[in-house]
């Protein structure tokens, strides 16, 4: 069963409370999303570390319920 955009956003915000999350369904199929996540918690972290934080927030759903996620992350002002 595909994952809804609202569920992706909820999981990210639960783990990264200050996150500003924008989700886009790339194909309209509920299976391929793009996410832009901005959080002060990303300050001083590498892009890889930022992405790891988001993947951890998704609690193992990447590759299962969530087939594809094009991810962009940044700290505010960067």
C-alpha cells in the first residue's frame, strides 16, 4: 500500500519537531515523492547526516511502503 504525503510529513515532524516539510507527489501514484526539509537541527551536519536523520524519522518505511523519495535538506538560511 502506498504511503500518503501527510504520513511522510507527520513522521518527519515527530522526529524533527522544528522541520519545515514540503512534500510533492512526483507521479501522482503515492509511491514517488520529493521532499524538502529545512531544520535548525541540520546546522553543522553534512548532507549525508541530514539525510540519515530524515530516513531514521521514516522508521524503516523507505523501500517498502515508500518506494522513492528525492530528498533535499538544509538548515535555515543555507
